[in-house]
């Protein structure tokens, strides 16, 4: 969607992000040219991104339906993290009403933003038509990708940066396997709660660093925050979980 306005940030953002695949050995450049539909970002690229942008909502809707089906069949977790079969209530109208309320709470502000202030969150650079001969001075993604962008540029090597970027997302899939605590919830785990807020703070720092120019002191701050991100998820959370298990046995 970010590419579709076809402004300066759209064009150069697409160029930078798709070029990341060129770091893949042997097949990287082929993948990039396939995504572009040529040898540079051009009209075929825009057509392909538009088609992808059209198909993704249907894919997401299908995955959402599958998620709700599993939720309806097996139930969800609860704040206590224990089985509550004896206290179960029907999905409708209790949870369906809550879902509608949450949906409205998200949709109303989004609709108001789209109707009355559509340019509020836009990058001023993107109001300039795409020009392949003029590079914007500071290219950055939207705010929700800034943390990953900060991790990407914290590694001076291109391939290393791409691997770090991919790892920053893929590591989230490892969290269930790294969970060592006997309790599923954090309600009675004060140490894990502290680590959670440390992780949130670290993500906010990465988001802030990602919006800044690539210069001192933002480079070293980004590198330290990136190291803290992986250390927290891969090492500290499992250690804290094991420590809390020992505390339960005291």
C-alpha cells in the first residue's frame, strides 16, 4: 500500500526494500528483478504491488476465519492460565459482542482519520511525484516498521543486516518453544512482567532510533538496543522462567 501513491518515498522505499533480497547468494538478484518486473522499479512493479495489495486482504480474512474457528472449538487462554471448562460460557453473544465493540473502537478512529485528516500521517516527501534521478535525503519506513529498520541498519554488512532483520521477526515464532515457566500467564510472575516492560521500552527505543539519521550517536544506540532485543528474547526470558519455577518450589 505504501508504494501505490507513487511518490518519492514510495519509489525509493520500494527500491531499498526490494534490493534487500539481492543480498541472498546466487538467486538474490533474480528475485529482485522478478519483483520489479524488469531491471528497476517502474510501472510493472507498481502493477504487481497493486495486485498483491488487492489479494492480501482476502488472505488475511481467510486466516482470521480459521483463527476464529479454532478459537470457537478449543477456547482461549485466561488471566489465570488454568483450565476453566467448568466456567465456560457461549461464544455468542458474550464474546461476539466484545469483538464488535473492539472492532468499532478500531474502525471509528480509522474512518475519522481517513475522512477528515487523510494527510496527517503521510510523509511530506511522498507528495512529490516519483523521480528516479533524485534520492530523498532520509529514507525511512512507516513507524510500525521502524524497529526492524533500526535493527537492519545496526549491522554494517548488507547480508548481516538482512539476516538480522529476518531474525528480528522470525524470533517471535520461537517464543512458545523458549517458554520455560510452568505458568502460562504473567499474572503471578513479577520478574517476567519486569522483563516484558523492558522489552517494550527497548522496542520504543528502536522505533525512535529508526526514525533518526544514520549518524552518531544513533548508530551505537541502535546497535545496543538491537543486542538487547535478541538477548532479552533468547536468553533473559528463558532464564527468568526457569528462575520463577525454582521460586515456586521454595
